[in-house]
């Protein structure tokens, strides 16, 4: 196996990307756990979306730390789902704000208002993640 090909996606600048994914995985997991256990019936859609976002961030983090083609493929799929999610939920937050609470309120999701409650990191991160995967693919590092 080519030495460059076996390098992890999480090396170099990828380590920062993985760290940010890990932080968002923890934040989204904690947020959804509190929301669901505290009062799921208050906003089941928002709380379920928070849990879904947590799973997406966890899987993306693990995939980015994996070696080889399988980890690469899972990371690419997961980060694409993340991008679609943040764009879709962010757009819905703008056109139908009654579906969710204020962008910084407890009923909002990680992806509400394009991640405004998290400094828009959820909006920027999938673009950076997909760029990193594309770079790794071109260099044969996956």
C-alpha cells in the first residue's frame, strides 16, 4: 500500500478540522440530550433535529479519523448530509421561523439560522470538510 495513501485524513490541518467536528459532536450531543430529557414534547422537531445533527457530527468525526477508502467515503457522505441539513434547516429558519424558536433559544437546533448560535461554524465547516476531502483525494492521501 502506498505510504501517502495510508495517511490519515486527520493529519496536518485535518487535525484542526477533526477537532472542530469533535467539539460540535459533543456540543450537539449535550444539547440534544438536555432538550430531549427536559421537555421533548415542547419542540419534538427541533429536539429530534438536534439529535440527528449530533449523530452526523459523531459519524463525521470518526470517519475523518479512519484510514483508507471506507473512512473517506463515509466522511464524504456524512459531511454532504451535514451541508444539506444546515442549508435546509437554516433556510427553513428564515422562511418559517414559527417551526423553531429563536436562533439562540433552547428550542433551536445546531443548524437553525445556519448555525448562528454556534458562530456560523456549522455553516462553514461542511465546506471546509469537503474541501479537505477533495484535497486528500487529489493527493492520494485517503
